């Protein structure tokens, strides 16, 4: 009991720190504006919020943990201008999508089924695919179910192999884990400050940018996080067979300063298993959140690769 009390006091102290941010940035979009632009699809497990913009080649942009489609907000219009129909979902339990109670509903296989369900709903049979962070897990599971759906694969600092994953948090199911998730629900949470301070290189977030990431957590959307941090951070399935079976063009864009997803620990294995041409491996002097600090580079590389 004494240890639990100390842990709770520690979390309370963390919450007194302000997020890593600046006041404003030019031409910012607000989270309210982003939310208004989203549509809804009712999956068997609850509503999925998503952006569907443009009329060209479909392009799916998949976020990870603990973010949402908001992660790609600065890339959507430029990619539409390059001729794409850009699809950006909030996965169940994240962003503006539903967050039903339960544990199994947030399993990686269920996330994968909902990706397929959304694209079927939109009438899209095949598409170029972009994923980041835990979006890799959901993508590998999806490819196990439907390997022919993806025509081009874009890998951005994502989970691939155990040797390249250094999880920032590992918790067990139970009261301590629930307390940690409760800590994610406050705007002044040190966890969010650390996430962006450590996940970018000298790239402070504005209040509007931070709000887009924090608002879903503040209203209690943490069950999907709880599932992820109590399972996927302990062990990663071996997806070697999935990777080796793919026969589509693959592009890697990776921030080399990422301390969570480590390219150097797995680069040779990934390049070999996915048969990636060396000219399609782009290692940037950036960090985990490339969408925030390398926006224009991502737009150019993704825009030209998937045609």
C-alpha cells in the first residue's frame, strides 16, 4: 500500500508540469476545424471518425499510439494537391472515434479488421499505405488477413521487429496500470510533455497542436492505450513471414534520433526481408514524429513514391 501511495503522489507531481509548447504558429488548423471535416463510419464495434479528401489515387495514412489522425493534419491538403484521395482514420479508442469499454475490442487483430472494413465501406479495393508507430502492428495483422490490398507500402518509424522496439512504457493489468492511464487524461501531464519533447528535435508544439493530441485523452479515451501498453510492449509477434511474402514497392522514411523505434538495430533485416531498394530508404536527422518536424519531406517523398 505504501508503494502504491508513493506512485500516486509521483503521478500527481508529474501533472503539475506544463506541456512542451509555444503560443502559436502560422496557418494553424484547430482541432475543432479538423473534427468538423471528419466523417463517420459505424463499425461493428463503434463509430470510426475519418478524413476522406480528394478524388485521385487512394492513399491511407495510419497513425499510432497515443496519437490519432490529427498527426497527419498538415499533410492532407498538400497530398490532395498532388492528386491523391487521402484517407486518414482515427482508430477505435483514439481521436474522435468511439471508445467502447472492453479489452479484446482493442486487440491488434480487431484494429486490422476495422481498417479493412473502413476501406470496403469507402469502395476502395487496393491502396498505397502509410503507417507510423503502432500502425505497423495493425498493418502487419491486416496483411496477414488480406495481403493483396496494399499496392505500395510507406514505413515511418513503426513497429517491425523486437530488436528495433524500445517501449517507453510497460505496465501490467491492474490498479497500477489504471492509475498510469488516468495520468494520461490531464492536459498538464508530464507524459504528454515528454512525448513531444523527446519525440522531436527542437520542435516545440503550439497550444493548438498540443490540444489536438490531448483532448481525446482528457475525456477518458485511454482503454486502447491500456490494451497496447499491457500487451504489445512486452512481446511482438514475429512478422518475418508477412514481410517476406510481400511483393510491392516499399519505402522507408525514418527519423534516426528516435529512441523508441530504432532503425540501426533492425535496418539490415528489414531491408532484406522486404527487398527494399536502397534508393527507397530515407534516414533523416529527425526524431519520432516526422509528421511534425519533417512535414514537407514526407509530403515530397510519399507524394512521388506511390504513383
